């Protein structure tokens, strides 16, 4: 299966020297990142929705074959809490359309205190056109019901498989014909790294669950100290060793 591996964001100042060479200015970090990874999850959009020109600029600065996933604005998920979703979804997509073929999945990460509301989830997912992939990351245990699973399946949305502490914190449901995985914090040293055993276990889960034709997006969100970059590189090796197809970075880096 094509397993697309990257990190949750690229604009971390403590990556200078760890990942970005000292001589590369911050305004060129996206270009440098795209030399090494095939995809990135853009989580800056969660805090502030950029202008359409910014999305178009990201497209122009990345090579053919690069994919940008977009974490939906907190206005939709944390302020509106999935109520009245039509306008926030329409605005998000109208801005993000500048990515064109670079646009990957849209992630809806729900607040930890938001309890299950299958109706609101269904209404929100209905606002997305079928051409847009949507992943949902609930963070309250009340969401783990058959009704929620059925909503995700009926809308073709992927349940985001999430990890904290080197173990899954979500059910490993397959609700779409593609997958989305977020690894937030490992237990290895130095914090918040993932150890070899944890990465191998996740590679095995993906290889066992998904057919070779399925796209699976994997993002490391343990950014402090460049841990995400190191773990993403290690996971490329782990997934490859499990027989997964891992596309090479379109920018030609290693």
C-alpha cells in the first residue's frame, strides 16, 4: 500500500540545526522539508485560516507529488463544536482550493471534552464534497460506538488512529478505503521519541489492516527537539520492512 509519511507541521524553530541546515532561511524551510518527505500535515490552519494566496503559494513551493493534509480550523471544531458547519467548511475549502492537486485529507480533531454527537458529526461530514477526504480524531471515549462508526463509514470518512505513550488511544476501526494515523508522543528517550519496538508495532498494524492499493497517511506530532523528523525517517524504514510501499520524497532528499 502507499504509506505516505511525514510530520505535523514544518515551522518549528528548534528544528534548526537538527533538521534544517543553519544556512537555510526559515522562508525556505518548506522547500527543504519537501526534499525529505512526501507529505506534511499543515496544522497552522487550525489556529488561523490563511488567505487563499497562502495556500496557492504552498502549492507553488512544493514539487509534483507532494501532499498537504490540512487540520481544520478550531472555529469549526472547538468554538462551533460542529454546530452550523456549512459556512466554516465552505470557507475552509474555498481557501484551501489553491492547493489544487496537492490537497490531501482534511483532519477534524475534536476537543477532548466534546462528547459524542453522531448527528452533528454526520451533518458536518455532509458539508464536504465527495472528492475531499476527511479524517476524524475524536478525543472523548463516548465516541466509540457503533452509531459513530456507521456515520464515518456512510460518509467515507476515516477514523484517525491516534497514539499516545506508544500505544493506540482510539479503536482501530477501518471506516474508509484509506487510512490516517497520528503519533503524538512516544515513551522512548529522549522524550518524546518513539522506540524501535513501537514503530515496528505501528508498521505491523498498518500492513495487516490495509491492502496494497490503499493510501495511508501517517504523521508524527511529537515535534519537540526534532523528534518527529527522526521518528518519521525511522518509520519509513519500519514500514518498508513490513512490505508497505513507501513513496520516495518528490524533492529527492533522503
